[in-house]
């Protein structure tokens, strides 16, 4: 039987998703039996020209991690889409924009100002910014264009499946790989995970009545490890996040931060969490409510930590 032809790629990514694909442990031996990896820049020395030479649709599946932040990310997304029968947005950055997507609260100019002018360790008196093209004695050098707005993979090319997580848990990765290996694929557009319900649904911590008088940051209290963290005032995102991870973070005393994306049927994860919080604040006095809410540091970054590019907001409007 012909082996499955797989490729893995990272765009605007931290590399964690590439490492997560190896977290399948000894199942990697099973994968090696049935699949060949034709292109995987983080692990093997391939050139883009190797991919360009492949016939269209000659790759069975592409696991694409990372957001679309530069012209190079976009170009390779189009190239791999053309060459692959199945395109999978693997991990939060590719699926929803992820952490790199928080840059959509800024624009290219303000990011460059911070990175190349303002940081204390930068010495750049002539205020030189990176340019896509620059002339040097040896000729013209070209680097990818840095876009104003971070996009998801699905905002760039047609995507067949989404694998949530930052990074995806081992069992979620294997669920996707197993579907590819067996050919038992879910309907196009499926978010591949063991659950369509919320993290709260699979969280074993004791849940009583959710009524909150104040919010805490994780370093401010030592929570009771057996009780729901949200009920103790920690901003646990499990109520608005798709399950399938096994609620690992809350069980380790860390609030869920929302990396598995919205639960099935919800378009905007941030506003879902916001409305859940609004319903559990134990107060009727507008001034006191304002004070309780003011304890939430960086609300926009918290509510849209992984999903700003894919949200209804998509980005901040900057004049
Ligand atoms: S989803 Fe998380 S682990 Fe994966 S590339 Fe993005 S930041 Fe890294
Ligand atoms: S700790 Fe978090 S995930 Fe667990 S039940 Fe409470 S809100 Fe839900």
C-alpha cells in the first residue's frame, strides 16, 4: 500500500506546535510505518524549490502551524494549498491567529517603533527600519514584507480541518493523524477534538454557585485545588473554551486560558467569555461592578488571547 505523503510547516509560530507533533510518543513509529514526510523545515533540510517541483495535489495532507504575519507565510500557505489534497490548520495560531494575533492591537509602524527604536537595548540613532528590499554592493536583497494585520490560515487559503490547542494535546494530534491514516475523515470544516462541549464539562473540580465579588491574578491567591478556580475569583476561561484537552490546566491549579478555541457553534470566544463573566458578578451597584471589573488586567488581551484575528473585532482600529 502506498504510504501517506505528509508535510508540516511553520509560519508565524513559536515552534511549539512542531514539537507537539512529536509528543505522540511511540505512536510516531506507527506514523513512520504508514507515512512519509516530504517537507518539514524545522526538522529536515528541504528547500521551497523542492515543494515547487511537486505536482499539484501530490501531497496527501499538510499540517500547517503558525499564523499568517508576512508575505512569506502567505506565499507558502498558497503553495502548500496547491500541492496538498488536505490542508489542516494545526494549533491556535493557524486556526485562530493565536498569540501572534495579539499584534492586531497595534500596527506595523508601532511594532517596528517598539522593536527597532524604543527598546532599552536598541541603539539605532538613524532610525533604520527593516525594508522589504535593500540595495547592497552585491545586488538587491529582499526579505518578506511584514503585514499590518495578522491573519488566520483560513483567512488566507481554503482549509479542510482545524486542530485546536496551544499547542494541541497529544491525543488531539493523534485523533487528526488517525483520521488521515484510516481515511475516516470527518466533514470538511470540522474542528478535530474529543469534545464539542466546554472545558468545564470535562473539568473534575467541584462546582458550586458561581458568584464573584472580585477577580484575582494567579500570583495573588493560592486556590483550593479541589474547587472550581473561577468560583475562587481566578479568570478561568473553561466556560467559553472547547474541551478535548482533558482540563489539564485547572487540575494543575492554573486557570484555562482558552487555547482550544470557542465551543461548537460560538463565533466569538472573547465575547462569549465576557457574557459568562457578566452573569456571575455578584453585585447590582454599577460603581461596585466597575471596581470589580477594573481588577481584570488587560481585558482585551485576556479575552482574545488566542483568537483576535478570528474574532468579530479582528483588529484594533488605529488612526
Ligand atoms: S499554537 Fe501555541 S505552540 Fe503552536 S505555534 Fe502558536 S504559540 Fe506556538
Ligand atoms: S476550574 Fe475552570 S474549567 Fe474547571 S469548572 Fe471551573 S471554570 Fe470550568
